[in-house]
């Protein structure tokens, strides 16, 4: 499959709400961004190999489940950490925009998607601290859409954090503040049951649709592109950062997530721990 990942990235002076304005956080932000990019190549990309004979060059591996991926980082001005990434050339491309408020940088991803429409199987939005370690991530998404049997449903991963000093893991987006139930379309199906590798699993309406990311098929993106407000900035869902990652999909699709008993079926790692574990 051909997969496009678009990642808004900002580090510099600006609104306090961005979380990337304090220079004391430079090392952590750099570590997170590097982890996001490296994990995509290592677990979803085609450059995977197996050592079969120490005397010979490694052979390509995971051809059946790896993908042809492109990564685009959206930045504005010199407010970024790309020069410090120390990654080989060609690991990502850069899309530069000029915006007065970096809190709305996420909406630049929609311009990239529009330009790329028709050339990929998946169009993916990732905040710059969302890491995917699962090599079967897109196989799992496909299994959901085969069971959903329509393009009106969208599966979001559960976002988790881990503690560096314990064995604990916590899913952090299981609820929303009162009043946010308006971000759910009417006539929502109560569940979608799927079978993955012989295991029955339940996908349920997302109590909180936010995951800091989303993953669209070509049909999904086509449905979004038909909307007259496509790409317009809004701060309707919590704030502009969260809205860019979540608000558009909630207005068009019935959003599901894996249920609590199988939360790890589809998951992403929030690199920067914010919750007490």
C-alpha cells in the first residue's frame, strides 16, 4: 500500500498553549519527533531486513505487510527542530506555510492531503508526538472497514501513555467533558464486531474521538473534500490543536474505537506523558 503521513511540527516562541515554546523542552521535543519518524520507517516502511547469513548482506523482510510510505512535515518559518534530527536524506519532506498563529498549523495538513488525493491508499495525520509501533496497524484498520461495510464509519486508535519508572500503561482518551457529546453524529451504530486472526473484537462509538491522529482511506478523504468548509481552521473541539486532529472527522463520520476489553487492538503511543500513572 502507498501511505502518506502528514505531521505538523512547531518549536519556537509563540502561544503558550502549543507546548513547544520552552527551550528547556527542546531535547524532549526532538526525541519525540525523531521517534515518530523512525518508527514509521521501521514498522510501516519497506526498509526492513533479516540477517540470514552473517557472511551475506541482509535480505528484505516483511514484504507482505510493509508499505511504500511518504512523510511530510508541516512547518512555519524557522520554528522547527528539523536541522537537529540527524536523519538520512529522504526520510521526510517539508511543507512550509506562513501562518500568523502556529496553533493553527495543523490545518496546513489538509492542503497537503488535497494535493495528494488520488495517489495514496491511506492519508494519515499525526501530531508530532504520536508514535506507531504496530506493523499490523493498517491491516487492522482494513479488517474494520471490511466489517463496517460502508465509508460512513471511521476507526480511531486508543492513545496511551507509559511510565518510565514502572510497568504501567494507561489509555488517556476514554472520556470527555460534559457537553462534548455534540461531537457525535446521530443514528450511530452501537457496535461493530470484527474478527481478527480468529479473535472476536468489539469496536464501539468513541466516547472521546480525539487521538492526536486520524487515518483516512481514499474514499474517506474524498468525502471530506466535498465539504465546503474543508481545510478551514476552527477551534470548536477543545482548541485549535485538537480541532485540526479531530473536528473534521466528527462532522462527517461515525467515529469508533476499540472497546475497553480490547483497547490495545489499535493503539498509538503519546510520547509525552501528561497523566499520572
